[in-house]
C-alpha cells in the first residue's frame, strides 16, 4: 500500500479545527502532527486551504442489489458514495430476494467484497416469521436488524404484534425501524383515490403518508423498546412532533433510543412538490416547512443524533409514473456532504456539527471499530474538501446508475477533491483508483 503525507490540512475533528499534517501508512492514520516527515517513499498531498474530515458513515442506503440492479448496484452506488465523501455505508434488506435469512445476508457481504469501493455492512431484514434467522445475527459483524413498520417491498411489512414483540425481545443487536402506521396510510390512500383516481396530485403525498401515521408508529416502536429494554434507532424522522419523543439530556453512548435525520428532510419541504414532483417522493414523505424547521432544531440540540441519506435510486422513467405507480425514494449519496456544506455556508450548521452528526455519532451509535474519527491508529477513511470551488450538478457529472438527482441544476459551493478508504486514495479530483475494495465493518459490541 502507498504511504501518503497530507500536509497543512485544516482538520475538523472532535469539535475542533486545527492545522496539522497527517501520515497515512498501511491503511491507518499513523501520525497527526506538525512538520511530519516520513523515511519511506511517500506521496505528498498539499491540503492548504482545504478541510480534512473523517469519511462520512451513512447508516441507511438502498443499493438495490440483488434483484433490482436496473436501478442501482453495489458497484455503481458505492462509487458515487466515495465521490461524495461517504467512505462507509449500511445497506437495507429490501432487495429481491429480501435479506431475511442469514444465508441471503452473507451473499450480499460476499458481493460487496468483490465490487464495493466503500466499506460496508448490511442489515438483516425482518418479517412476521423469521425470528429464528434474526437470532443468528452476530452483533460484531452485522450492523443491525431492520423492521419496516410501514408498507414496504415484498414480505417485509412486520405488522403482527407477537412478531414485533419477539423481535424487540430477542434481537441480539440494534433494531432500526421505518415508522409509519400502514392502516392509516391505506385509509388515506383510498380516500384520495376515490377523489382523483390514479392521478392524485403529488402534493397529497404528505397527507396520505401523514404526520400522524409517523408519530403513532414511532410511539409504538418506542413503547416496545422500553418494554424489552431494546436498543432502538428510528430512521428518517420527518415530523416536528416526533422530535419531542427523543432525549438530549444524556450522552449518546448511554442512549437506548436514538433517531436519524435525512438530508432530503433537511433540504426540501412540501412547497417543492410544485417543481420537483415525484422526484422528491419519499417514504416517509417530505412534509411542511414547519416540520423541516423542527427537524433542524432537534438535530442541533441533540434530540436527533445522526444524519444519513436513505439513498434509494429508481430509474427516471419509473419516477415519471402517476402518483400511485411512481416509486418512493431517490439517489443522494454523491451529494449529501456537499448539501450539508451548503447549509454550513448558509450559517445553519457548523463544520464541527456536520462531522459530529455524519461521522463521529454514527460510529458511537453503532459502536463501529476504529472509524468515524481522525485519530492515530484508526483506519484512514478521510475526505479532503475545497469549501470554495462552486460546481453545478448535471447529468454529465452524476454517477448514480439511474442517471438523475433531485439536486440536478443546483450549484454547490463546496467540492470533494480526495477520498481515502482504508488508506487507499480511491477518489482524486474525478479519477478513481479501483484496485483496492472496501472492507466489512466490524463492531465493538459485547
């Protein structure tokens, strides 16, 4: 492996900004200091005027492999991720077939080892009937289990009370949930289908997949976690009301119940349906500007613990369908960091807080070994960013297999220039080195 010396970097780490050099050797951060020199041959990178941050860890992506590879695949989406500064990801189980057995889960790990440029972990999926498979999960090598408490793909809606209780009681590791009350959504959908037929205006999406459906499901998940003392992480909070269900009075490492915000719920509101249409159709739905403001407030005061993407590509043609036929989800991993840095430029969030929520806290929450920080002895997952090089998102620079982005036409002020994964310079100003693949994440859990 090559040795790299990163000179004069403005490092953002553990709530501080400071200038230093970083020596990367044998895949690890060997030394952080001033006027570092190396005895062996090394490649020097001048970081003057740029910030150096830990690689982002995205705890919620859908890379669509196996079975849905016309939308995306592990290779293409991981490549887009590293170009966007995400060096590790945790991928969801609603593929085809769904990853609801240990054998199917391990097949995804094997595929990622062959093609993923970023580090990886995969969630075990849950059904009303697979508790025996869930109990096989090794908490040191699998990021967690995922429960869809709202409508999802295939046989992955878990709506049986006894099955839910068994999962919360028996899961050997952290439980993550998609929280929406399915019967409420179906009732709302029937109401508006009767009024509009198949051509329901997209503006009704956050009414059909309502704030109440999210809130009631989150309450239910929290009640189960408290009943069984489960470790629960609620994904993609989309309502202001839900934010009050979470605590900011204790350290993250001591929390049993945590929450996530996603980039699209921080960026868009229901006003954007007029121009973006079904391109911003997500589940849970993008809701009101007041909901967005509430999520921001909770993120900044530590009721919400981490930022993720819920990257979920579909083809552009699929997204052009009528309301009920247009799938929910959109691609985000290439642009999430630059979107967060745009918020920094707007004065909404500090650089230190971005690193805390997108790097450090994900490592703390999932107990990831030796990642998420710029520390000696840690894996050299590093991202170099020029905060003042504007660039415009266009079809010719979008790397997702689906070929589109909800940010198309947006000019971002900041640009990722270099991404290291395990000490390998995998992305360098638009060029990729694919000679080394990412590693399976490991977890420091009892």
